[in-house]
C-alpha cells in the first residue's frame, strides 16, 4: 500500500473528514479571514504590537496552540477514524528516523552555507546580536515547541488532508497541488508577505509542493518532517529581522528597516535549489516511477490487505 492508500486503514466517512479538517485547520482559516478583512494600517499596528512583546514570550504564545492542535489531530485520527498514527506518518512498517535526520541535516547544511556566503560577501545589513543567555532560552523553547509546529503542518497538509482528499478524488496530483496551495494560503498573513508582496506566496506554495513531492515519492512524511524542522529551527535561531514572522533573539539580525529581497531571490530557491534537493533525495533513496507516484490513480486495496483498528 502506498502513502495515500494508508487512509483506507481507518473509517473514512465524509463527515469525519470535514469535522476533523475544520477543527484542526480552524486556526489557519481564522487567521486568513482576519487577514482578508483587516486593513493594512491595522495589520501594521498588530505587527508593531507583537514586536512590543518580549521575543521569547511571543514565540511561546505563537507556538503553543500547535501543540494542542497536533494532539487533537492524533486523537481524532486514532479514535474517530480508528487509524494508527503510524499510518498517518508512513507506509513503512515503522517510522524511519534516519530519513528525518538526513533531511534535517541536509537543509541545515544548505542554509548555513548559503547564509555564510551571503554574510562574508556583504555583511553591511547583517548584525551579530548573539547573547548567550537569551539564545540559550530561545534554543530551549525552539527544540521543545517547533517539533509541534512543524508536526501539525506536516501531519495536517501532507498527511491527513493529502491522504483523505486523495481517496476522495482517486488520484495523487490533485491533493498534491491543492494542499500546496492551502499551505501557501495558510502563511499568507505572515509579515513577510505584507512586506515583500504576494511574490512571497511563490516561495510558500513552492515549499508546499516540494514537501508534498517528497512525501509521495518516499511514501512517508519522514523527509518532509526533517526538512521542515531544520528550516524553521534555523529561521528562529540563525537570523531574524523586524519584518519576519518570527521575532527572536537569534544569532544574527538583518538591520534593513524593510525587506530588500528581490523577486528573483525568492523564485531562485524554488526553481533551482528545490529541484536539486529532490535530485539528492532521489539518488539517496532510489526513487523511481515518478509519473505514477505523482500523477497515478488511487485505488482501494483489497480488504485483506488492511484492517480498521477497533
């Protein structure tokens, strides 16, 4: 059974899917609605108010809801859908932690090297602000809470939604595209979008597409979980700015009062680095049959191949 077919291992009534999807994605829906109906002046005022809150406290307030929602998702999957959490995670017999570590390490190396090249090429707008005590607190908060944040986003978008939408429409390409767009929309209220414009959505949707392709090609969330965790941890720990979604006591800070990133600097990672990352994974894990894995049909397996948990 492939990854999307894992949804057949539990109850799949449409009302269960709608209820679970609404309860878990509610925070993203509310956030998006507020963004749509709030003026730019009010949004700017809200961002300024957030900046007035101590950075570490603000980070905790922003991340704690994800821990609750991830727990709720697991409860609904296990007891409402009567599925195992393993079936939501991977098509393998057990979670492959080595895949998580490898993916995490790959994005950390790429990010640190890219930042180092940028810093040593031109550090005029990058300030070292390392404070051992503040950073130690930030590090502790980050390693405790970020797994919940990225866990919710991966288990919701690349896991629950992609699996259940896949068995509803009976194909793989639609849930891949649809959840990638949803992932972008869920981040549309981030300060970066307001600062740099909607070209930033290319990055978010492209990232969702990258993570979705990883999941379908590898038949599991492990690579996406490791990649997403590494990316978000470094976004909090390595460098911050006054116009980023995460205001933290990071090691470095961009001193520019507004974003100076060009459209090409946003698009290049999506069009150049992401395909390279997929190429690396494809060689390491010997991915084949791309057409069927990304565009093939979803067929219900034989009943004897799976059973619903009691």
